[in-house]
C-alpha cells in the first residue's frame, strides 16, 4: 500500500530513498478535492484559498499532502496532546494557515525559531539578494487548553553568568548575592530584628537566618553592610524556555550521534520537545520519522512511541539505532508493522518496488546500501559495478576489510555468481554475499564453492569467499553472513545508559 493505490495503479507520490519529491498530478488533485469536499469547512476554505494564491505546483502539492495528514494527526491527538511541525521559512507561513484552520488559531502556541547553523555568506552562490538563512521554524499547536506543559530550562548565557555570578567559593562554586530584606515590610508580615548589627525587615525568621548564616549561605561583605544571600549557580534551574533556540547545535560532521542521514536532527532538540509536552509513559507519534531521532528521544525519556516512514531503508536504520542505543530487538521489544514476514510478503514487495525490496533485504544482513542514506544513487547499483550493499569490518592491525552484497529478486543463474566473484576481486573485498528471492541452482552453489575461502588473520578462521543466502533462509532459518564477528554497518548510534473528550484510534 505504500506505492500503489487501491486500484493497483502506481502512485504519483513515489519517494526515492529519503528525497521528498512532490508534484501536482492526479493524486494531489484527488486529495485536494477530498479536502475541499469532506474536511471541516475551515480546512476546505483554507486549502481552496491557498490554491488560488499558490497555484498548482510542487509547493501546493506538498501543502495538500501535508493538510490531509495534519487533519488525521489532529483527529488522533489526545486532549492533553501537542503537535510540533518542523519546517523551513519557505513553507512555514502556508503551513501555519493550514494549522490555524485545523486546530483553531487560539490553539497556536509558538513559532519557535531554531538556529540550525552558524552565520555564513550566500554570495558565493552568485548574485543573491537574500541574507544568510540560518534558522528553521517549529510550529507548536495544542489540541486543547488542557495540554501537558512541563517547564524546561535552558542554560544561562555566558555573558549573564560572568556579569552576575561574579563570586566563587574556595572549591570553585560560583554564586551571586541576593537580597534578604522583606519587601513590603510589616505590611507583608515580614519580621523586624537586628542581624549582624543591621536592623531591617527580613524575608526569614531570626532562627532561620541564623541557620543559613551558620551554613555559610549568608555573607556580610563589609562591617555594617546589609547581609546578603548566596545563590549558587549550580542550584539554579536555568532560563525558562523561550521561543528562540540558539543553544542546540546541528549534528556536525564529526558528532558522535551523526549517522549520515541528510536531515538528521540533534537528539537534544527532540528531547526538549518531548520533555516539554509529555510525561513518562505518554505516547509520542512521529509520522515522518526518518532516521528515528524522535523515537530515540522518546525511548530515552521513558515515553512510549510510534514511528512511521515510507522507506524500508529508513526502517532499517531505525532498527540499527535502537539496537545500538538501547539494545532493543524487533519482535521482542517493539513491533515493525508493514515489513515482509514471509516469502509471500517478500515477493509482493519485490513486485511493487525492487529498490524497496533491495533495501529491506540488505537490512536482513545489516548491510549498508551503497551510496549511504541520502539517495544520491537513486537506488541504482554504484557506478554499475554490481554492488548493492557493503558491510565494513576491522581485521587485526586495524586493517579495514569489507563484505560486498548483491540482491536479486528475479531469475538467477550461475553467471550472477561469476559476476559477484569478479566484483569481489575488483573491489578487493574479503567476502561476497548473494541474496536471492529464488532458490539457487546447483550450478550456482558449485560456482560459489569454487571461489574458496577468506582466511581471517585476526580470528584464525576460514569463511566462504562467496556465500548465497536465500530470503527464506534469512527469514525463517536464522541464516546469516559467515564473517568475523566484530563488524560495523551504518555508523553506530551512541549507546544510552539509560475522562473528557476521547482520542480517536490511529488506525480506523
């Protein structure tokens, strides 16, 4: 159902790897008419007005598809729930109009500005008029006024700390001095007495003032001076969250959490959102979950979660991430809905989209699709070299080796194995793996056996140079690649030490 509609015809909204491609066509037109005809009146009116304003182009196709999804997200959202929509300024103003129509303008809470990159000049692009574009927009809406809201604090600005927390104890604890006098005097019920030679109306009782003094929390900077209270920096919660976020850096090229996914968001960004609008045990839904940062943040913070994505490449990456960060396994710790679970499902996926089948099959052996996650190869074999995926691993002496993989969903023959042997020799790979949907012929098995073995100097073992794995064996017979046990595929994620209105059902 991801790539064909109920009539069996190909969908207009084909997605290649992780690249969003929106075009105005029959699917967008049909979705537009459904929104105008069946969505709440305000939504239909807003979409109709936007079509008059924007026209029938890629932007309008994107807005129509988003509107249809936002209507459903509003439907399933709990009365205590919130929605955060992350976009850039290209479409944020249009999306805000749609969200106002769906949620009601009174449920708009914030337009959050996230500074996602440092200052730069775009004049290197040529004769540009615009200034540097360094921020993204996060639109924050709630279902009702009963939405969950937790105060989240950010760090103090360094200039503020230097200006106000100017004092330090011998152990290095920084503090500032605060007023101890009682505002309003006797009228507010503040006690009056002499303390350290100074008579004032004070905030606290004389007994408590004495205890604070004995604990070293009250100082008198000079004889006769008004005593003051020591407020330690490490005891202050920080700055309450505002709508401009400049303290969360993007995922840099050398960041430990970087997985190579082109639009990967920093996990701290999603943790802040999850923490601000949910409690432990609540459910977080990310309907465009990509490489799974929101899922990782929800799991880390003790929330339940649901993630949805359109590509099996994305699903594979999320499974690796959950395993690396939390030692979680599918079918044990969570369910994956929509993946083939038997040979019939695998055949169906292969018939619908062979690249989706290829990415899914590679995930069965934890192989990285050639070209990474950015879709730059558009699902094609790398430079026509007959390689679909790679499993890098380290040998003794930190020598980098690799297993190369090829996936076939159609008819197979012994010539395919000879081609794989040639690719292994050409790429100087240690091992070649042939994943096939169909059963291999006797000639193929003989051809693979004639390739000999890879001898691992680090493990002192021999592994078949060419290995044939069927999808059925991978699914049902615990088959796996025979190779040295310490290997890496996708860049590893850093391990984590770790009554009223009713909500509609997600799947009606």
